């Protein structure tokens, strides 16, 4: 069966790491974020490298390096991060691998379509700055990257 809420562990970790970066003036090391989130620094670094390769963040090497937001946190939508890491949300929402309803009009289709629309709207309407507020960060309201 498909998952209706299609947010992977890697997208979840990435979004929280980006929120922590927003709290930290727009940048953070993978190690610092991983310690705060309770995940492996290597795992998180690979995820953040993927986002850097997609152009959503910058990777800074060397002493004091880490990852930096390229745009204000208020401009970086959760949907952008999800799509960059996992691809677009699935368009079908049959709860079985193959349709099993005789009429091909599942009784759950309307519920699944409504849930998918709400999920899409929430991901498109929520930004990294919004998530940063859950860490109690005031600076995330401006969403300014560290280097601006």
C-alpha cells in the first residue's frame, strides 16, 4: 500500500537541518545539525550535499565550513526541498498496488484526493522560516541568508 503522507526520513532531516541553519544566521555544519537532530553526521552531510547539487543550498569547505542557504528561509518552501530529494508527490492514491474495486471508482478516492490536496497546499505554503520558528528562532522571520 502507498503512504498517503509521503515525506521521507531524508526530507524530514533536511527540512529540520535547513531550519536550524536559518536559526544560525543562514548556515550550519552538518555535524552541528546532526547532533541537534540525533542523526548521523555522515547521513545528514550526504543529504545536504544532494541539496547543494540541486542548487538549493551552498556547500562551504574548510575550517568553519558547512552549508548555507542561498535564498531567504522565508522563500524556501518545504515542497521545494521534498521535490529536490524525493521527486514529486505521487499522483495516484489507491491504497493498494493495483486497483481492486470492481467499478474502478474506489470509495476512498475522494478522501485520498482531498488529503493529497491538503498535503500539497501545506507543503507549498510552509517555508523553512516557518519550521525555524518551531526551534524558537526570531531571526528566521526575515529569512536572510548569512552572507546578505
